[in-house]
C-alpha cells in the first residue's frame, strides 16, 4: 500500500510553511531517483492540500509504478489568510511559481526526486501554471500537461482578472511578467497543450497564441483539441483525454509502454 504524507516546506523567504501532500512510491529505494507528477489548481484562495486524504486506485497504481505523486499549495492558496493572498495582487504567476519551485527543490534534495523528470499538470488556472512552469520556471520543471489554459491575462474576462491584476494600463508590468507568451524563449522541456474548441470560459485563442509563439521559436510540444469541448468534456472525448495523459506519463516519466488494458 502506498504511503501518503503531509509535508511542510519553508518558503524561500522563510515566511511560510508551505503544505505539500506526497504519495510516495511503493517499496521506495533510497538509492534510486523517481519521477514526480504534480497535480495543481493554484488559483488565489483555492488551496487543495488538506490534512486528510483518501488513496484511490489511480494513485495506488502510479505509486506501484514508481512515481512520486504530489499536490502542493503556495502562500496565496488560502492557508495563510488574506496576508498570503495579498502577494498575488497585481502579480499573478510569480509567487505561485516561486513557492512551487521551492517545494520541488525540497523533493529533489530530500525525497529522491529525479530532477530530469519533474512533471506538472492542471486545468484552467492549473493549466496556466503548468504552461508558466514550462516557460518561466523551465529551470525546475521539465514536463507539463496543460488543459484549458489562460496564457495571457489580457485574454481572460475582466471580472476575474481585474480583481487581482487591475487593468493593463494600471499594471502593465504585472500583465507582462505574468504572460506565458513573454517567456516562451525559456521553454526547453515537453509540454502537452489541450483545449476544447468551444471553451466559452478560457477561449481557445489562448492556446492558439501559445502554440503560434512556440512554433515561431521552433520549439517542440504536443497539442490536442477537442471538437465540441467546452471548459471540460466527458464521454468518448473525456476517455480520449485521460488516455492522452496516461500515454504522456508512460512515455516521458516511466519510459515504457502503457500496460495492456490500462487505456479506456
């Protein structure tokens, strides 16, 4: 049975004890390095790490396959009240990535994590941070799976965006630094970009602009669109999406064929 543990990591500026939920590989060998799969959402005041959990079949399977599975929360996730959330004001992206990077470095130094196989995955805001990790944070994060991603906050709705970022005229530097599009030159890993064609929440132009920028810079990536897909999808396309992620994990993190019968 896989062991899941709540770990707290001191932030780089020593202000916060950042929570991280880790499911360790079964029969872990302290002399080996293991790939890491980080699942995040990461939006303001939207923490996902709690001092309780259940172990599902999917987690148990990947623990037996030898993957370190992680959920992590940054300083603005709500655990540290309004004081923590205030760090994100006019500065989406920066503190999330700084704190995530600190926790990954802890895993590398203390948890037998393989620095060449650090994968981050998420959807919506989690997709944004996965794209940001493979660009702005490319010195730490090597692989990513991003779905329904915002890539530039000027492309998202003003009701949400301006609450945290102000306007583009009031906060031009914040919009500039928080845009994935302005950091594509740093990209050097493998990113899987996925979007629903009729996503009315995060418009598909986000992913289109990102892939166009990566193509202009001759960067390699994976891209999949789902016809009829909104901000999430089910049915056969939902099964296809799950298979897509499973294949990515086996190809890049485990470096072997997907076991027979695992795909939906």
